[in-house]
C-alpha cells in the first residue's frame, strides 16, 4: 500500500488501463480549463463519448455475432434435440462434430463475442474508476486540495474528524495502514480521498471544527464548487442531498434539476435496452437452459432502468451524469449500428464463410497428400539403404515381389512404388 497515489487502482489489468484513461481525462480537463470552462461534468461527458467511440468497432463485431447467432440457433437446437437422450461417447462425439460444422458454416467461434467483452469490460471498469476518483488522475484538481490538506494533516483531531464523514468508511484500511503517518504523502492522499467525496454540509462542518482553517476550507470549497458546477448542480452531492438542501433554501428549481438526474438515468437506460437486439423466438424454445436464460435477460432488462434511478438518486450526481451520458451515447451508437447491420446480407456472409471453409478443406487435403508422398519417399530411401548389401539379383526379386502384390490405386504402397521407380531410373 506504500505506493498508493490517492485511490488509483493497482489491479492487474484495471490499474494500467485506468492510468491510460487518466491521461486522456487529464488532457480533456486541461483543455477545458484553458478555454475557460473547467467543468468536471462536461469533462466526464466528453471523456465518455471518446471512449465509446473508440469501442465502436468491437460493438459492431458483437452485434454481427448476435445476428449470426440468431440465424444458427435453430440448427444448434436441432442438433441438441437429436442427441438429447444420447449420452454414449460416440453420440457425444458426433454431436460435437455437427456443432462445430454449424459454427464453421456461419464463420463464428463458439466463444463468440467473449473476446469483445474481455476487451471492453476492463475499459469500462477503468473508466468508472477514473470518474469516481477524479483527483487521483487529474493533477490540476488534486492541486486544489493541497494548501488545505498540508495544514489539515498537522491539525489535532483532523484524522478522527474526517473519519466521521459519510464516505470515509470506504477508506478505513487507509486510515489504519502503517503508512498512515502524520504529515506523510499517504496521509495527505487519504484526506483528499475523503474530502473529494464530502458533501457541502460536511465541508461547512470542517470550518466549524477547525476555525483557524476556515479561510482555506472556504477557498478550497469555492474552487471545487466551480469545477463541480454543472447546470447549477454540484455534482459532488447526490440528488437526494441536493433536493433536501434545496427545499430548506426554497430553491425549487434545483429540486427539479436534481430529480431529473435519476429520471433521465432510468429513461435513457430503458431506451438503450429497447434499441439493443432482442431475441427473435417467441414462447418456449424447447431448450430449458435457453428459455431460462431468455427469461433472466427479460427480467434484468426490466430491472436495470429502475436500479439506475435508485443508484443515481443516492450516489454523487457526477456518476449519474456519467450513466446518462453513457446511455445516450450507446443509444445513438446503437441506432447507427442497427442501420449498418440492416444493410448487411447475412445470407451472402454465410455463403462466403462456407466457400472459405471448403477452400480450407481442399488445401488441407493437398497438404496431407504431399506429406504422404514425402513420407513414402523417405521410407523408400531408407529401404534402398537397407538393401545396399544385397546383390542386384536379390534386389530385383524383392522389387518384383512388391510389384506383384495387389495394390489399390492411389494407396501409399502404390505411391511408394512410383517413387522407388523414379529413383531407380535416375540412379542408372
């Protein structure tokens, strides 16, 4: 833990990917700051847009696989039905062979879109880490905390007081770490982690608890509020907190704005689900596993918009903006992909795949034939070497005997004789 910098992920894959995405986020925020719009909310939207556009080729491949899967599933289900009650070794081998033939026919791998998911998931997890721990990846935002934190780490009771903050519990291990030494960088980074997720009320309580630092607390809070301001909302606060605070202040416009975050999160997620390719089969397929999976997917599609609204109501508004931006971008992306895929003649794609497979089989046969002839040649060379001690009369007798034996045309023996005759003629 001694090398931790704020809450940067140090996971095997997520860590390096988060670091790369952090460079991108830092670049976006730096540009916005230079043009006079230092908005974390806007940086999150642009950042999300860039990442999803970069992943678009993978998404297209995934959608193509889904379309081909829909076409080949009836054939796969027919094979499964054919061998449903057959569990002997021969039947299982035949079922596997027929299944492989169907996959080859459609030009897809049994693993399907797994590769795309394996690539996309670390990126999406890393994207979330960068947004959730913004100061860890954007030095200009981290610098805003520096003046206050440098003084706070030397104040008596600061550590104990910060641990009373609502989100401090997730950093309990950092507070109890042996690296958490008074005045250390580790301690400073832990304080920034907690303050980065502090609510407005918690910032004000910090002024009350440490009056000597009131000016530094207020200056830091004002700068962060400017960075966190998005359409009048402080994205560091949750919609539930904003609504409660706005009611007390009589700012009903902020109440409406805060309510729109979870509502838009649910609506955009619902739109996103509707635009995604849906299973074409209706009712039971006869395959219990497939039916169970379809029912599970249907339930999940219904629950996801509701869960999005609940999470976005209680989590910081910045995460809600990220979810909304991501859902809107995916929806637009899906419309474009659907139009692109609708233009593809999948019957033609299947025909080309079959032709490619036939060409592979033909080349494979040619390779086997060449290998057989070469092996025969080596065998005959070895044979001729082994008979070097015999007289010519004895050799002729052996050759005549071999020629007289019945041979199937095209057999290994016939090819071996052809090679032998050729070599014998050249040796004369």
